[in-house]
C-alpha cells in the first residue's frame, strides 16, 4: 500500500492527466450543436435515473443528486426528457407531493445506444494497448467511478 506522500507525489501527474481528459471530452460536448447538446443532456438524465434507481424509477431529488444539480435544474432537464418521450413522470403513490420518474422504452433504447457508443469509444481510445492494460485501466475507471464523491469541491 502506498504511503500518503507517495500518493501525493503520484497525484502531481495523475490529477492533471485526469482533468486533461475531462477538458478534452467537455470541449467535444460544448462544440456540439443544440440538437446534440439536447441528446447529451437526455443521456445524462437517463444515466442518472438508472444510477439512482436500478429498479427503473426514481425521485427527482435522487436524480438531481446523481446529476450534481439542484432540484430546479434537474427538473428542467427531466422535463425536456419527458417532452422527448424518454422519461415518464407520475405522482408518487406514497407521497402525492413527490414525482417519480422512470425511463420509457424509447429512453431505454437511447440509453443502450449511448452505452454502446461509450464502449466503442473506449475501445477506439485503447485500440493499440495490450489487452491486460485495457482490462486493468477499465477496472481502475470503474473503481474511480464507483468511489464516493465526498469532498467534491464543484
């Protein structure tokens, strides 16, 4: 196991590398046209619903937490996804003051297509890597993505 000073030394290079990737991909989305931006927003909402409630339905507050947004902004994104027929929104059976959102069949199709695109993009990025490195890196990415976001300063 690494000592704290060894982890800090590694982070000098690793932290900036991570954020270079973040900037690279965020620029791709920022350069997209309005239709593409809506598409990306819909995929973000669908992934957030899936992460918040693997059983298929979630409360708006849970989706907002997954998106890292306040309830108002998440509600606007959800409303756009509802208008596009990708998400359904109904009053909660347990509490009439709350709304429950769920992925529709069209939303599930879009989510599946997005995940296939993500997988293909990953494979293109590591196409010339040894298989063992690809597996190791994929495992590290999954571990990073599953780690808690406490201490997030965003």
